[in-house]
């Protein structure tokens, strides 16, 4: 199992389109070009969504395979993670099917989505398959209830403890989908108390994205940045592209004294 990257970029997400920002990547070619530019700006990981011809989020094995192949040629050193996000459309069975069929190097899985069918035996088999196949699973957690749930599943053996990776999502279910640096500390402490050996990162919705991620680093976390969560720079200007968001975070992390 590989450690999480320190600066992962999430360039598009499941819901936004080019109507939200013209530089949002929606094709394979655009996503690869964005990943290469972000890698040059300092990103060491990519959180990837694929879209259909209508710019809709899909869990398409063929599209993901094409994307992973292209990235393997163009950015072989980049850690690439696909998403299994339901986006209000896909069932837990469809999410599992994507991962079981593709067997990617890494995948993000929202705990509350993948366990929505409430069958612990199915959950246990799925995560055991991931471990056996060497798939890095990053568990997406939105609140303290998700953290408690993951800790329970790990204690029961339904989720392997070895190499456990998580992402704390800040602001997804707040008013206006915004977050502040003050949101970080309590969730980080709860996570580290429940799962002391966890390899964790944070992402943040809203214009204080960069400040939230710097605060997460102060608590020992890693980061995920990009248009999926926010398209504004720290000064309030609209970012030109995802690479600009990555560059700002890397520069501020360097200024704060984080060395890697």
C-alpha cells in the first residue's frame, strides 16, 4: 500500500460543468492535460472523475481504463485515484462493480454510500477484495458519525485496519457549502483518537479552501484541492485553472514551513 499524496488535485468532481468554469476538464484529453499541468505545479496525486458526452458523471469502466492508460503514459509518477461517487445516481452494487472490474491502483469510497444497503457481509467481502488486489481505498468521511462508523467497521474486521486512509470533507453539508479553518481541529482530533494510525487528508468547500488545507497540515493531515470543491483563490479572485489552485497551496505550505 502507498501513502496518500500530500497535494492531491480534484479537478472536476461529479456535478460541475463548463458552465461553472470553462477550464473544468470533462473529456479524457482535458483531464490528462489538466493532470500534467497540476503535476508540474506541485500536485503529486489526482482524484479523477470521468464524464459522458453530456458532461455527466459516470462510473464507466471503459472511460476510466482509457484515462488511466493515458495518464500512465503522460504522468507515470502521478498517484491516480478514481472515484466511486454515487452522486445520487449509482447504487452501492454499481459502485462495487466498478472497483471489482477495473481494480484500480486507488479509489475513493464514501463510507455512507458504499454501506447504504446495510449488509455488513457484503461490505466485508468488498473491502477484503480491495486489500487482496492491492487497491488503496480512501474512505470519504463527512462528519463525526462517519468517523465513528468507520472505527466500528474496522473494529469488527469489516474494514481492514492496515493501511487505512481517509478524507475529511469540510463544508459539504453546511449552509452554502462553505468551511473555515476552525472546522478542522475537532474533526481531526476525533479521527486520530478513533483511528490513531490513519493516513488522512482533508478537502474543503468554499473560498477558504486554502486556509482550511493549511490548517489540516498543521494537524498532521494531507490535502486535496481543486475545482471540485472551490474555484476561488485565497484573495477572492477566480482561478484561471486547477494548476493555479495547486500552485497557491504549495506556495502557502512552503511559506508556512512545511517541508517534504
